[in-house]
């Protein structure tokens, strides 16, 4: 069965520093998608970045990049130049199935990031 | 319309009562999802609609939970004979049919359900 593991319940980072949030996954599918979502204290889930299992390049979106190591089944999120507004819960998620398929997301337990001024 | 909307934002009910939670997806999105988020269980998938049909209901925890979607738009999640363990935030999400590789899900603000 598919599973997402986030081993860091909480992380601290100094403002303007970079931080890496860990995510490992388990699936028997060859085709899948990996997602990161941010959930601020307001509660809404905000999509950050996506990596497809066949994508050869690591995904990047502004200050967010995804360090995808397929053989190790890891999909770590890197946030560069942290800002106070980055303080939130971060969820890694996986969707099985191919290119732009629909289907449920399986979420990890989340990592609570706190950015210190 | 802007994003996914859900109503009510908060619902307090007594054990044993039925509740209905509503989700309005982003206009034109054919896929709709229900999840619930609780402290002990994290984020759990409940049900997925493509149009008006539900190809994946595998996450519904018991037969007290049901959902429908009409006109390929609004969805209602119904919980019958609510129990205290049903207390959670119920999140709805929608996504477009293939157009982007990510086909990411856009989430609503959630309905916080408290069963007394």
C-alpha cells in the first residue's frame, strides 16, 4: 500500500536561511505524482509544488524546490531564503497514476515549520 | 467564482444527529474530493467524484457516511447518527480534467464539525 512518511514533526529555521523538509514515500506503481502543500494557521491548504515520477529535472517554483531522489523514494522540499510568512504546517502527498490523472492524495503526517526572526 | 467554497464553516451537533456538509467546487472542475483532518488521524481521503459518479469511495469510514454530487458541481457529504469520533475538519477539493501535468487539487477552507 502507498505510504508517505514525514519524520520531522517540527522544524525551526532562521529567517533568510534555507530549510529542507523531508519526505519519503512507498509505492509499487511506476507512475505517480508527488505534491507539497502548505497549511497556515488559517487552515486552508495551499499547493506549492509538484513532481512527476518520470520527470528527470527537479521541480522548482520560486523559492520552493523539490529534491527528488527516485531510487531512494524521497521527495524533500527545499525552501530558500525563509520568510516569517513561511511559518506553517507542510504536507507531502502522493497521487498514484499517470500524467495528469485524477485520484486521491495520500498525505504524510506533516511538518510544522517555524521561522525565527 | 474564486476558489472552492464550503458551508457551513463550523457545525456543532449532538451525538446521534445527522449533518450535511456542502462543497462548491471551482467552476468547470470535474473532479471533486472529500478529505477529513483530525489530530489523531492526520489528513484522510474519503471519496472522489469524477462528474457525478464516484469511482473511489474507499475512504468512507462507515455506512453512516455518504456523499452525492449533482449536476457535476455541488457536492454534499452526509453523516448520519454522528459520533464523537466524527469530530474533525472536513475538507473539500476540486481539480480540472487533464490540462496540466500536476492536475493539482485546490482545497476549500473546510467545515469544522464538533459532535458533543
